[in-house]
């Protein structure tokens, strides 16, 4: 059995009570769904029932469970796609913090992309996906589902940042899901902070327990600036900067969280 990078999370007291009530009563409450979840949930179900295959070219640490480059889309979704409770959480973040410009590093089959793009009428999403077939697959699916507020960049993260593909765009929500190497995560986070985020922003780092290396990188990020709010939800870490929120690091109960 593969142990998570941060097994200590399982034994830590959860600190939801340090956050404003809106977190426990709405943002982190998995009993409550935002009004806009339908397209994201339906897209996920559509892909789970798909018999399509993609030849995946991994540019990062690869997959723990899928070793063959030829993969069923349904398997990609089952193993690595955003689960509904997280998709709903992302949408509530976008709505509550009035997010307008989302950057997604690593779209995969587009489950997260669909949740981001349908969260509000004003949101725009830029997705970066290095694998050519995966990017082409998602482009087709977005057209099929009538989604026109997503721009896709088919390139690896380093080339996008080094080549200044994003121009002068600044984002108020960044979702980092790809590569899965700690040193790369630290590099991307530094670049994003230096050039690509607004004064107020949310960064979601997926798979912080994918490996010990990823967890240590997450831990280092939480030590870089004591003026931010860092939430450890076990699967992902959330960084909120510029908002009037308690500062510091908090271990958060999310999946089992219910409004009292």
C-alpha cells in the first residue's frame, strides 16, 4: 500500500472553527451544491461511461496506476479526475470570491475545466495541457458541450512560462494539477506569484499527498509567507491571499464536513 506524503494529517485535529462561518456552512459543506453544478456532473458521468481511448504522453512524474500510454478515458476519470465534491467546492470558491479569470495547469480530460468554466457567466478559463491527444480530446468535448469561455494551450508548463505564452494576463484563481514533482511545483508557484496572479487570488494545488516529495513542496510553500491562508484538505491544498481571512496554516475537514 502506498502511504500518503502527509499521513500525519489523518491524526491531526481539524481546524475548521478558525475560519469564518461561511467556510463551514457553505464553502466546505458537501451537503450543499452550487446552482451551476449540472454540466460538470453530467460531463463527468459522460466520460465515466465512455469507451474512448487516448494515447497519453506524460511530461511529469507520470501515473502511479496507469502505466500504458494508451488509456481509457473512463479510467483517467476514475483514477485522476476531480471528484464531484471537489468540483462543487471549486465552483463555490469561484462564486463566493467573484473569480473572473482562471488558469488551469494540467487539464487532463477536462473534469475540472468543466466545473471551472460553468461556475459563472463571467468566468474565463485558460487551460494548459502538454499532451497533444488529451488537449485535442478536450477541445472537441468543449465544443460538443457548447463551452466557449475556455482557451487551451497545448504545451508543457515550462515552455509556456519561459515563452511568455500568457502575455500580460493575470489570474485570480490558479489550479495546479500536473507534473507532480516537488521542485517543479515550487518553481511554478514562484513564477505565478511573480507574474501571473492578481492582488487577491486563490491557488489550488492538487495531489499534495501524491508523494512525499509533493507534500514537502507543499509544506515549503506554506512557510514562504505568513500573511496568507493555507488550507490542507488532504487531497489538495488551497492558498488564499489578499482576502480578509485568518492567516496561517489549517488542517481542514472537508469530505466529512456537514453543516450543523
